[in-house]
């Protein structure tokens, strides 16, 4: 939690109009740099709950493989699905 002094400083900064902010020490980002930007690097994609039916054998195998990688089996299955979709889309 910020101290009272820090809160006052933050409030003063928030009240400062953009025209009064000196951006001269910040280099501009070029179109080439933007082209290489990773979209959603810090954003979490929207997820939804779904249900799928798996055979007991498939689930057992997925659980063992996921455990070997230190993952929950749901995360492991999701990564397999994602890799498959990316591979299919790149054909």
C-alpha cells in the first residue's frame, strides 16, 4: 500500500495534463518494432468451460504424461489441442 506521501504524489501526477508531460527522453516506437510485437503477451485469453468424454484408458495415459511434465491433465490436453490446431492451420 502506498504511503500518504506517495498517494499525494500519484494524485498530482494523475491530475497533470498530457501537454505538461515531457516525453523527450522516451524514443518513439517504429512501425518495424510494432510489427514484431507479441500480441497479448500479458493478457490472458478468454477461456470457457467445456465437457468432453474420454475413454478411461486415454485419460489414464494423459494423466501419466501430464504428471511427468508436472502439469494437470487438463492443461496437458489443452496444450495438445492447441498444438494440433496450430499445426493444422499452418498447412
